[in-house]
């Protein structure tokens, strides 16, 4: 934490407007959600980091974008919130998407530990949608092409991390107060699909005069008079890091958490359970880009790391502004969930633009999807398969260039179909049975779905739910990226433009209409306290998951070197400078060190003891992995020395596990020469 950085954080608050709360009517009492004036809650956090080398990354779908180090470790932040007999487990997951596979794996683990305390009904798993995390945790082939199949290590890390966070929050469950505050943030997003947005009716566009959703909503958690956590929602893509980046990163929302937790509250995640947790979640960010000049890595600066920090700082400052005028909530906690088959959903004319009944259709990707979003990260020729490169995953599936029937083209019109994902063998490449969930936390309601809704699509869902509940629209948030993932949801008007978002609205022009219909149905059951059928069961294709990614064998060293040797020693340095060290290492796939670190920066005390002052996983330290030859791994670390660091002797200590010829792992510790940090 540096003095200059604190000044930047304070300055960021100047672009944020706090929104005074007004008195809102309470929601109708539902029998399933009895009225209660008091809250109980618990918070928890856990590491999600997967393999830091040679693992395909999730988000941009580029075959050559594989991990090669770590910058800011992704984490799961859990809030278990209850009132009376009801509780909800909400988890903000710093990954690319919470796939149905992970959702199911988490629910199974929770059932084994807690019985029916946490179920699909009252657990919300939502992704921050960073494009710099490990991929391959899906059971859906469309999302494992660039990772060369299902990656068990990544899946295990995500499931275990989410479960650990919920377990910690459950153990922390105790009485406290929850307050809600609101603000507006106008310089952390741009509409990357303005052509499509402008097709919406004037009454919709009037809600967003700048074509962005500036709404910031923050829940503040207090216990015994002390703030112990915050949960903030704001719509902007978590794509400040570009598709050229190969370092694992929680991106701009991860930096916002880092600013709140470490810079403000002094949290160090290797020190044990933190006494403060801050999560920054998504809402309807489908057409919201953090790249303010609408080019990848461009805006506010042309440095992707600086952009990550700045956009994160602005979200953090907005959260502080909202928290500064938050008022305590009272009310019930509850949740309902059902599953809906969007491959063939009948949509009543009450929910369609022309009043005629319509249907959704099996999933199909449009040609603009293959091109990618040019504002955040262009796609590759032919989609996620570079020209001239054989993808064994695609070969296994029989190719992606399948003909599609005329009836599908008609159902998806005016989309020009690139791939009929819902009709491809051996099973549809994306989920078609997806969850629709409504959650109440006091006066706040979350309409949760597994897609990227544009701001106007989100607005229409929020209006529909608010009308049924009898509350103000601002009391309902569209909780996107939740519990599953099937890409985008646009309005029918936006769909007709067939920009990237419309081409990625997989179930056709009336997908949003179907969502409005189904959320209306769930909200009506919520108000009435009526039973809600579960709907069709989501598919289980876990037994049909190939993996063609290479598995590293036993580690080796350069001639004349041993594991842990220092190739490049650090030089003496000063505050505000960068210092570098490089070690002979081992492949991080052998032990990703989830919940741990590959490097500590240590300072020698006056008593001659070495104490940790920084570590890999935090913002100021970067870990760059590279191959030094067959089976040889090199680990280079940089440390940006904060202005606040205490001068004196320092050293780097590298931790890694070596895979030996007999298949066993041997821990290795490498220590650099001492170096001086001057004031």
C-alpha cells in the first residue's frame, strides 16, 4: 500500500455520485419468506487459482492464450445471509464463467457436508467474468475447444474454492446488520454495441442517456459496530486485461477487491481468515466495456495493467460512496429456482414485441460471434480454431462446420448461422436447460440467470419482476453470469442488428421474451408463496469429457543447475522501483499451490528474523513462467516496491514442487541473495 496509491483512490471518488435512498414500498409477504427484522450473516473467502502454466484460458477462446504465470490471484468470496429460518449463500466467483458443471459439483459437495441447508434453490454462484483465469471447467464443448477439453485441475480448484468459501461463511454465521447504499459511476464503462442499443424504443433508451448503466449497489455488513464486509454490484466487463495477456488475473473487479481488502483494511490472504471481505459482482454487463476508447487495452491508458488498476479503483471508490450513505435494511430472506428448456420454449404473446406467440429454438451461434467483440477482444478466423492449426478437440467432435436445417435458419432469423451449437454431435455443445432464480435479501431482489444480459435486456427483466413484487425497479438487480452459462441475451430489437451480442444470443430473437415470461412466473410464485415445479433436469454429460491437453512429465534442470538455483539475482533498489529475480523452477501444474504462494518477499528485522512483506498473488508481485527447454521450467518474479515499504535488507524465497522420475513430488525452496531497499 503506497501513499501515492491512496491519493489516487481518493481522487477516483470525484467521478462518483452518491444516490440518496428514498422510501420504497416493501415487498408483499410471501409464505415461503416470513417477515423478520433481523439478519444473520457470515463471510468467507478462498483461492481459486488453477495451473499457472500451459493451461488454456477462459474468455477470449484463443487456442494460443495459455497461462504463463500469475498476477492477481482469483478468489471466491461468499456471503451467507439469513433471516429467521431462511438463508441464502451468495458467492462472487473470480473466474470466466460459472458453468453448470461447477454449479452441480458445488451443490453435491454442500449436500454431503450440510444436508439440505444449501441447495440449488438458495445458492447463488455468480462469475465476475474475468478473461484471465484458467479455462476448461465446463462440460459444454463450446467452452472447452480452446482448452483442448475438460481440465480436471481447473474444475477441482473452482469447486473446492467455492465450497471452502461457503464453509467459512457458514462457520462465521452470526447476528449483524446489513445496510444498502447506492451510487452512480459513469467513467468505468462504455457501450460497445451502440448500434444495437439505439434500436431500442425511446422509453428504454431514456433510462440510460449515456448508453451505460451507471448504477452501483452496495450491501454493507456490520457486526458489533464494525464493518466486516461489502458486496457491490456494477455492470462493466471484466476485460481490462487483453487477449495477449497470459498471467492469471482477477482483472479490474479483482483490483477493486484488493483495494478494499488490502489497501484499506490491511488484509493479507496468507495470514489466515481475514477480518474484512469485499466482493465486486456483475449485473447486466453484456454490452458494457471497460475499454473506454472501445479498443482492447485502450482507455483510460494504453497499458492493460494500468487500465485494470484504474477501472478497479473507480469501482472501489463508487462502492465507498454508496456505503457512505447506506441505510440499514430489514425484511425477509428467501429464494426460488426452476429450470427452463430454452431450446424450445413457448413464449406467450404478452411478452413478445408484436403480441404474437413465439418460440425459442435450439442454440445457434452467428457469424459475428466467431469474429468476437472487437472492442474487448477480437476473435480468430473460423472462431476458436486458428487457420492451419489442427485442434484435436474439434477433430474428436467431428468438426464444427456442420450444415444446419432451413427451419433452424428461419427460427434464428435474421441471424446468419456460423454453427448450430444445439444440434451438433455427440450432444449439444451448450446447455439448453438452464436455471432461473429469484433471491430476496431484505429490500433487494436478484433476478439471477446464466447469461450476459445487455443493459436494456436487464432493464426489461427488472421491470417485469418489480411489477409483480410491487417494488421500485432499483430494488431489483439482474444478476447475470449466475449458476450456468449460455452466452448473451439481447432485446429483440438489438438482436436484429446482429452485432456480437446478438449473434451470441443463442436461442434466437425471443430469448429475452422467454426470460421475462419465466421470471414473471417465478416472481408470481414468490409473492403467493406457491410451490414452483423444478422443471426439466439439467443434463449430465460428465462421462463424455475428453482432454487433449499435454501433461507435463518429470521436471529437469539446465546443465549444471539444480532446482531452486537463482539465475538472475536481484539488484539493490529503492521505493517506487521494480526489482527482478529468476529461479530454476518446476512445472506449476504439478502443484498449483492453491491457497498458498510461489514467492515471498521477505525483510530482515532488527532481531535478525525474516518476515514476509509481499507475496505472489498480490498486485505488486508478478510471476512469469517460461520453458527453458524440454521439461525445464524457469520462474521470473518482479516486485514493484511500494513507497510505504520499510527500508532494509530483503530477499526473495521461491516455493515449488518438483515431479521426480518415480512420480513423487519433492518440495523445493530457492532463496535469492539479499538486496537493499533504500528510502
